[in-house]
C-alpha cells in the first residue's frame, strides 16, 4: 500500500510541478526529470513482470529483455509510420533507412502499423505468441532451473543477432529513431511527455494490482507450490505445465507493454535492447529490491537505476565499480533485498511491543 500510495502521489504531483510551477521555482520538475521518471516506471513494470514468474513460480528467465524489445519495436514501427514525408528523404511511405538501403516497397509485416490500435495489438500479441510457443516447448519438455535460464538467454541473443541484420527491415544496427508524433501530438512537447509519464504510472499500478490478484488467488497458491515442490504438485493432479505457461505468457505481455511505453520516451529502439546483459541486469533489479514481493521489484528497479544515473554522472569512467559494490553488499547483507529491511524493522518493533506488554503490570 505504501508503494502504491507513492506511485499515485507521484503521478499527481509530477505533472503539476512540471506544467503549473514556473521554471524559476525550486519546486519545478524539469521535462528531463519527467522523462527520466517515466523511463524508471517502465523499468519497474518490466521488473514486476519478471518477479511474477521468478519470485512466485521459480522460473528464472534471462531473456525477458526480448519481450521488452519486441514491444518496443512494435511501438517504434508505429512511430516510424507517423513520420510520413517529413523524413530526410521525403518518402511518404518508406522510412528513411529503407530508402537509404534502396528498398522498393514496404515489407508486408510493416502493413497496418500506421494505425495505433493495430500497433497496440501487436505490442501484446507478438510477445505473447513468442512466449507461448517457447514456453510450450520448454515446459512440455520439463526444462527447468538453470537450463531454462540458459535457453531464454540464447533466445534473446539470437533475436539480437537477427535484428542487427539490415535484411530484416528493422533498421539494422541503428534501429528505429527520429520519431515525430504519437496520436497526432508532438513527441517532444512537454504535455506529451507528461501524458507518457502518466500512462506509464497508471499501467504500472494496474499491472501491480493484477499481479497481486493472481498471487493471492487460488491459482497463486498453486503457483507457489510449483515453485517449492513441483513434482509433488504434479502428483497431486495439477497440470503444472499449464500454470507455468499461462503465467509466462502473461509476464511476457507485461514486458512488451513496458517496452512500448519506453520507446516514445527515450526516442529510440535498437537491437541493443535484446542484449542478454540487459536481461541479467533485470534479474539484479529484482534481487536487489526483494524477490517474491512484487513491490520489491518496483523498489529495486527505481533504486538501482537511480544509483546508476548518479554513478554515471559523478564517475563516468568507473561507474560500474560502485554499482557492482552495491550489488555485492545487498547480496551479502540483505539476502531478502532492500524490502527485507522493512520486514526486519517490523519484527523488531513487534518484539519490542511484546516485551513491553509482558513487563507491564
């Protein structure tokens, strides 16, 4: 409730402090800060998606960056189609990179992306279909543990290599960029930035409530039992593979939505988002915040990325060292993540109150 309250308060205050408070005021929130916070909200949604399957079902995925990037590419394709003849080469149909590469016509898989509803459908369907096919093959074969983590990492690496190729029609190494409009609004306008920030915050709150509903339901209890004793749960008559597959697909959809919200705020999507290192860093966010709590994933995404922003500002040549030290300290001192401090404080407070009640006459 505290995390949801902070998110809701942030979604209310940040737009007011950006649009209504003059820039000369110390309370003014710059558009750069709004964009940075919006990016953190997208990261938090991605971390929430991973925590749902890793923290509660015990499915460690090192390839969730692939679903994030696919959602981002779907949004990027829509934004590229909105440029029209305002590109460098002035072609009303083909993006600039296709004109540069002498493409004669728009590939069939780009058709329909000039419509917002179609692009949003692809943001959901493409990660969902990939997750369903991949998950069905893996879970049916009973691939678990470190083996599942390795093949998910191989999946995202293969996609990264594929999207680097110019022949794929996704911009190659440079990716998709130079966006102009979204839904008819200038993508660089302050009001648009606020709209994207609010969309990210509202989506994070909705996703959190949906995940909380899942893990506290009867299905959630079965999922936790799969994590703790998969063989015993299967012997009790539950279709373990179906539970894992459904949850994996839902998690992939959340990751795709996070990627779609991320792209218009940062202004670019390229094959680097498929990098296995990004997926590994995502696991670190969840572990740092607190695995298996949902709100811990949000705390971890914000704290690690804020620390990363600070370190890159003050230590541009050696920022990885303090960031690595932070991860080591959290692992050694706080095995339950940063939110474990809160649980520890609650236990101590409860013991203190119990002791006072026993001493009272």
